[in-house]
C-alpha cells in the first residue's frame, strides 16, 4: 500500500485517485501523524511508499507543518509534491526560500539527471535535444539548495530546482503537480513511482474497495442506527446500497416524493431498494404539501427556496420519528449523506480536512446539527466516475448508475412560472418520450446511444399556448422545449447536435401521444450565456 500524507492541498484526493488508477491501494492521512504512528503503520511490511502532498500554505511563512521525520527512516521510497518537496528539502538539510514572484499555471520543465522517475518521458524535445515536460505549477516558495545526497531532477528558468532526487534512498520530489491532468505526463509519473520505484502491487479494484468501505462503516457506526435521505440520484443511491451492504437493517432510508419527480421514478426507487436490495425505505408522499406551498408562486428563486425548505421540513419530521428512542432500538444516531469529493471541495471542506472540520453537503446543509446526529459520508473521498464504478460493483443497475443528473428541485424548475399538477403530468410524459428515444437511438459513428452521448437531456414545460391543427380540428395547447447538452463539468455546456431524424421522431411522438401539447421546440443555447436548466 501507499501512504499519502495530506498537507491540506485542494488536490490531495487527486493524488489518491491517480494511485487508484494504477490499481494500487492507498490511504490518505493528515500530515501531523506522529513518528510512532508512522512506524506502527509500516510495521507489517505492507507499506511500499509515501507521497507528501502539496499545501495551500508556504513552508517559510504560514505553515510549520512538517512530515513526521520517521517517514525518511523507513527505507521506503518517498515522493514530495510541491509543498511536500519543500518540506522534504528542509527536513533533509536543504534550503527553501520565499519567492518574490508567485508561479501559477502552465510551465515547461526540463528533465535532468536521468532519474528513474523522469527519464525518457517527455512531451517534446528542444532543438538541442533536451526532454521537456508540460506541467502545472502553483507555488510561491522554492527550494534553493539541494539537501546532501540529492541531485537535480528538473528545472525551469524561474525555478532552477523544480525537481530533485536521492536515488540511493529512493527519495524524489517535484515542485509541479503530477496529479492534475494539466501535467500531461503526470499520470505516467505517478504510475512509475508507485509501480516501478515503490514496486507496489497492482491488485486494487472497486470490488476490493467495497470490502474496505464496508469494514470502515461497521467500525464507525458499531451497532447504532443510521438514516439516509434517498433521492433516487446516483450519489444517494450508491451511498444507500453501500451502507445497506455494511449494516443491513440498521439503515433506514427516507425517500421524499415531492411530486416533481420524473415518470415512474418513485416506483423505480422503491422496486430497486425494497424489492431487490430488501432495504428499509420510508416513502413519504408529500406531493400535495409541496404543490400547496408552490401555489401562486412563479419567481424561480422563490420556488427553489420553497422546495428546499419543505424538503428539509419533511425530512426532519421523518427523522425526528426515527431518532426518538422507542421508534427503534435506541433511535438513529447517524445521518448518512452521499457527499462526494467534488462536493467537499465546493463547500470549502477540503482544506480543513486536516483540521477535521466537517462541512455538510450543500443540499442539506446544517441538518445533522439540527437533528443532533453524527454525519456518515462514505463517498467523501471518491470522484463521480468512481462512485459510478462503486455502484456497479454493488450490483446497482447500469441504468441507475449512469443516469443523467437531476436537480434537487426536480420538475419544479422545469415548469416555467407557477407549478401545477396538470403541468407536471404533461411534462413527465413528454420528458419520458424524449429520454426513451435518446436511449433507443444509436449514433453510427460511435456506436453509442444519444443518451450516452449527452450529459443531460430533458423536456421543459412552457405555460404558453399556441395554435395548431390536428385532423380537422384546431388545437390551442401548450409548448414543450427539449434541452440536450454536452459538457464535462456542467460549468460550461454546448447544446447537443442531435440528428434531425431523432428530433423529428420525438416531436411527433410527443404531439401525438401527449394530449395538451401541440408544439415542440429545441433549445439551441449554450452555457454561458444560458444555463442548463431554464430556471
Ligand atoms: P445550471 O442550470 O446552473 O445547472 O446550468 C448546472 C447543473 O446543476 C443542476 N442543478 C441542480 N442540482 N440542485 C441540484 O442538485 C439544484 O438546485 C440544481 N439546480 C441546477 C442542473 O441540473 C445541471 O446539471
């Protein structure tokens, strides 16, 4: 296994992810573990190497964090990244100085010294024959004197010591970040380090992770009970399936149906979790309550607030029943959430992980405190695609795990203006037809379905009426807009160039099958300036 010591960088989990991609088992621990802890950790001989992460702080000023000195005495390879390189230099007798200029972003680094880490990998070669690497750097301080035993491994014009190595002891360090994709050869470097230099076994996979995660959950909650808000989305579903695997009936899921879900969604969730996994799920049918509070409200932000507030109210009421002693053996003590690593970063929790301040998921912020519950977040270290892989390893259907994202407020933000039950019913049927056709139609060039080729697709209900003709009669009905986008991060998105034949079929089916809709349009706006959702 590989030990990653976290100095508080935003991207520490990316290092872990790259190590997992090389199929090597790793653990992230805070950098301030003791020397004894480190020796104990390595005592069984399983530890093959250590990686020291970056930090948002600087070695010379703000931070006094150091690696436990024992790390350098274990006889295993050590890789320092950014701050990790600086602290390695300082602890082993080199020198670090505060830079006057901060270097941030793209840089070209010259590999030197023919080291086991960088030798023979290059993005391009200079006219005079030097191998160059395209990397991503972010630092103010830099190493200005090599520690005894080290040689130069990499340099840039502004950072003459951008990498160093003591190959006798297998210590390597780089000032740039190999864990981010902007460092083109970064993945290759980390793979070389863990597989080549550390000689770690490449035998880790998601199935193995299920076992580890199950053990960790059991150790954490013991015989106490857990409640979880199940939304039907990927994250909460995978969290529920994982926790259920670990503790079975100690878990109760609360599924709030706000009446703004997609067609058959509620039944599908119940079939899956109750019918197949035999989990305890309480389905709360709160459609009337939600629609009641939304009556007469047409301003988008206000609608969102109402839906969010009611969601918390309903969930709290159910949770209160379950946490009251007498409801079960002792009442639930834990609230589980499907928080994934990008959520942790988004809510600013990543930096403070070292200080163990746990921020709660933005969707249900503050709930654990209000309910007096402890927080269980078993997906906290995983990236979205890893969560999906985990879902598959847990036996969840591919269709559920690879679903497009669906916003918390649901159809509430896809019915423009006031939300009415009739509108929601029409929209659900139109949306289901669109999704069905996207799943059924393959792109010849790639062999993939258009559902797979789009990142998110849905129908939007426009509460305006237009004139049409059907048979011999005039119609005067509502309009539906189709939206399909392609994006890698949902921050920017392009509208998808769906084939005309597909659009034609969807339009014709919606108009023929959904009485009340006589016109279909396709949204050709990109984000920015438009957003993905219409409200
Ligand atoms: P926009 O419309 O801002 O959407 O371009 C970006 C992504 O976020 C989703 N979205 C939400 N997800 N709660 C959520 O859980 C929300 O309130 C919410 N609003 C938007 C949207 O579906 C898209 O994937």
